[in-house]
């Protein structure tokens, strides 16, 4: 029976090792805040953890904390950033995979998928998928849309490129086996009670209906 899950998205953890892009500081959390959230998650089976962008902190800070708590996570890597300063190198990506973590695709160049043409989108996805598969030595079957940018055309291309699950930035809960998974970005100022806030925000029927309608519009536009 499908359940409702909370998908959380982290970006960077700890002191940023590189200059941050505009707006990135708001989603870069301290190591202490990250640990607080993980401790609130430990023991729950209704929360999934994801990471975007492929920052070096995924291996430096996130992986040890996850392993200590026996938690799994999905890491969505921007393929052409692998090896760049401040981002994961190939050894780091392999370390995630060998530790039982899921390595997913966050595009080749971290471009909003809706903003690029059909051929460029297909290349963005397939080139990234093949590059990451060559690194981890296995299939890459999950993807996350950069900037939460998607529509019907993007979803169709993702499906044709062989992705079995697609993660968005739509907020709220998601059905456990749904092909499209809404996620909730963890911000710098969030507290461990954010899980309760995510659930309570969907309790009023009118809010749940409105959020469902917003997602439907995105999927069919």
C-alpha cells in the first residue's frame, strides 16, 4: 500500500570551500544544523534524504554522519562539475556508491530543463547519465530537476532517457512509489521541527487540494 513520505533536500554542509552562487548561501547549512536534522530523522521510515549539486561536503560531512546513523540517501550529481574545486571528484562519487548510497543525475551543466530545446535536453540528460554510470560502474536511474524546472515535455524526455524516478522541488509529501517525487529543501534557518511543519501544512484540505492542483499544472503545461 503506498504511503506518504517526506523527501528532504540538502545542498552544502559545513563551511563552503568555494565562492557560492547567488541564493546558494540560504541552502548551505551548518554541520551542527545538519546533525540536528539527521537526529530528528533517525528511526523514522517515512523520510527520504537527498542531496543536490554534488558538493565535496557530501563526502566530507554528510556521508560519515549518515553511516554513523545507518541512514541512506540519494545524491544528485552535476556531471560536468565532477573534479572541479569544491565539488566531488570521481573517487568521491564512487565512495558514495560503494557505501550503499544512490547516485543520481542532476544534469550535465545544471541548467533549468524547461529553458533548453529538445535536442539539448536529451543530450543534457543522456551525456550526464553515461558519464555518471561510467564512474560508478552501474546504472543511474534517478534524476532531480535543477531549480525544480520541469513540464510535460521534460518529464517525457526523462522517461524516454530511462529514469525510473524523478525528484522535483514542489514541497509537501509524496506517495512512496510515485514516479514523480516532491521534495522539501532544507534551508539554513530550518529547525528539526520542519518535518512536523511539512506534514501540518498539508493537513487543511484546501491546502492539499491547492498543492495538488499546482503540481498538476506543472506536469501538463
